[in-house]
C-alpha cells in the first residue's frame, strides 16, 4: 500500500506497527491469493462504530491493521460506518488510489444509530456498474373486512440496506448489504425476524424479474443471527437464498459463539460458484492480543486506570476495559470471506462447439 511510506520506525509505536504488519501479512496468507481473472475474494465486515469516540479515537496503527486486512480482498461490504466520514476517509487514504467506495446516507431515527453502509472495492478488479440504491420496502397490498383493496405502508428497516451492481471478469452481480435490527437479547426477536424475512423476500422477487440488471444476487452483512438453525436464518433460506456449506458454520463474533454475519446467494447455476474456500479471520490472534494489555496502557488513557466516578480500577476491571477498548480499535466482529469463481471461458467455448439443444 502506498501509505506504508508514512510509517516510521523512529519510535516504539512505529516499530510495533511495522512488526505487527509483518506478522499480520503472514497470517493473512491463509486467504487465497487474488487473481486478476479467475477468482473474486468477497468479504463482509462490521467494523465497530467506525468511528466513535466512546474510547477516544482509533490509534494510527489500528487503521493500518484494518487496511491490511481489507487489502486482501477484491470487494468488501462494511457496516457501522458512522455519520462522520473522517475514519472512512483515512482508511481510503491508506488503501490508496486503486480503491474506491460507495456508501449510504444515514437512516434517520434512533434505531438508525447514525450508521452508513458501504462497499469498498479494488478498481483493478471490480467495476461499479452504475446501479446503486438504498432499499426501501414496497407497500403491502391487502384487503379490509369488506374485501376492499387497501395499501398498508410497511415498517422500513432500522438501517437502510445498500444495493449496488458490480462486474468482475465474466460475471456481473448485485450485492445488498445490511445491518439488521438487534432488539432483545434472544435468537428470535420479532422485529429482527421480520426485517430479514421482508428484505430477503423482496430481493428474491426482484432477482426473478426479467428486467433485473443481473441474475446473480447476494445478500450479506450483519444479520445478528445467533445460530444457523434459528428462524432468523430460515427467513433467508425460505426466500430462496442459499448459504454455501463452507459458510454455514462460521461464528463471526469475537466470542466465536454467534453467527451474526452471513453471505447468502441467489445466482445463476452456471455462474458465481464458490471455490470451497471461505472463512473468518481472527485478527486478535495477531494484533491487540490477549496478553498485550500492558503494551497499550498509554493509548487507553485515564479511563483504563479509573472509572468515570474517579474510583481506581481493579486488575480484573482493567482487563475487561482492555478487552472492550481493543474492539473499538479494530472490531467486535471478524471479517467473513469467500472465494468465488468468475472465469467461465472454458464453459463458454464448450458451448460454442456444442450448443445446447
């Protein structure tokens, strides 16, 4: 990345960042290598409150770690981008001129939480088609007690999803990214289920329309799904979307016990196939590690030492503070990724020789 040149080994933080980047780069080799023509590396990542000041601003090194992870993919859906775009601007500067972004306005109201959705993509590989919109659910057509047709305005999603069309290689596709309402701390919160169901059914119907810009539709992001067996997941699959088997058992929260993030497909049978390679990347195995609390005492500031009431924190409280603070440096979600096939040259040539009957 071009902004590596801004890194300096003249101080402890700079040396640490460079050493950690080297370690992180080696660890990221578990993700397949990007190819210009044959594969597409797609990811989704809820980057926690990007950027809030709850624990102060993110440190300089955090941006480099986030950028290093994102740079391993061709295109990534990002949730929890905040109203103030300074953090996203800084990230794009580090990624460099080959990367572009599209993002939503915020959704008004407290449930919207001042959040935006975004897609970041490497223009050397992925081209924006021109199709972009914030998804608004259509009215519900019903009948009253007398059989008269009535139109019922639907309850819109708490955070408006972002839909965009892209091209890569032989393949065009439409991505819709979401951050579904959380609500109560249970697997089947009614509004959460309803949001997923309404959106998935709406998009599935749009994908079947003959005028759809593409026949390849993907629904991805933070669904706040607890377990793949829950009704929240069933709301996606009942609508006609498929979660590939390699993505079905990948917990994506830091505790590795929830399946919040998902990538679901409704695509042509002969296009956009997965290559049996997918995963989540646990960055805390390499940066801001469990045993590095003492390294970041200065960066955590006074809040690490004392509570808002001025009381000294115990060692156990300090540890909890560090564990939470680091999620505001990187995230409390792990990036989820999948490798997709986009080169169908052989299939095309075979059909030329042997046209279907």
